[in-house]
C-alpha cells in the first residue's frame, strides 16, 4: 500500500498558473489595497501558488506592473487617427488620459522620464501618434519628444492630483484648508477666496490640452526650440 502524504501537504506536481491568472490576481490586490502594498508574496497567496512559480512569468514587482499596464492598453480600442496633425496629437493625448484616469496607480508607475522604453510597441501607439503629428507639423525629432514630454507632464499631473483628491475625500482625510487670505499680501487670491475649490475641481483638461498644444507648437520649427524663441 503506497504511503499517504502527511495531512495538509500536496503531492504530485506543484500547481501551475497562467500569466492571465497572475495579472487578474494582481489587479484584484491593487483595486483592494493599492499598488503600493502589492508584493510578490501577497500575489502568490492571492493566486494560490508559490512565489517561485510566479517568477516563471514575472521578474519583479516593477515588471509585473508594466505587464499589467501593457495588457490594459492592449485591450483598449484604438480610435481612427485624424489626418489633421494637431487633432491627431490632441486625440492621442486624450486617449492616453482616458486610459490612465481609471488606473491612476499606472500613471504613478510611469513617472520616470524614459518610461516608453518599458512598454510594448502595442501599448505605445498613443506616443507614436503624438510624434507623428509633431513631425507632420514640421517639428524636429527633439521638438517632437519635447512636445510629448510636456503633454505627458500635464496629463499625468492632472490624473494624479485628481485621483489623490478623490481618495482623500473618500477617506475623510482632506487637510483643513483656509480660504481667508490677507488682501494686502495676496489681493487676487483673497478675491477668489472660497470660490477656489469650486473653480479648481472643474474638468478643464480637454480645453487646457488644446491651448497647451497650440502654445507648444507655436514655437516649433526646424530652427526654433519648442516653446522658445
């Protein structure tokens, strides 16, 4: 009679899991606890496998987050790109904003210059569309990269500030703001006063993006630095 395994221990091959299962488990952990608390150990427990099994699919936490982002963007429907270069830039930037607005943690992961080198080509069509529009408008490669970088800073800043504000509001953890200011020192701010909050929470991203792009493109050309004279 073959020996029986001790109680609580499994026999045979270790459980296997797929990349899709790992990404799904990671997404659940992030949605529940936040991306900062995601660890390989916690992911292994959530997935029901050993950490060694996970390392067949991912190198480390950063690689996991990048894979999650690549997978997310790959699932998005690509809108047809307009022929007009300026509209192409605006549409691509808006698509980038909308893709990350629901995943603000992903925007935090990408707050490093050069992050495009982390992503798959299938997730970089928005970046390429912005560079394409810039090139068609006469920008040099340097100006195209400057334009993307500036638009990205504007976009990621808007996403992160709004996401953090919403989170702190939900947790009842907003700081106690003061709205009365010394008119002798800051007269214009004192005049706005308590209206600051209602004005600041408006969604001005679409309008601001177009104004921002027009301003950046105004200084573009073969001999002019982007935004400079």
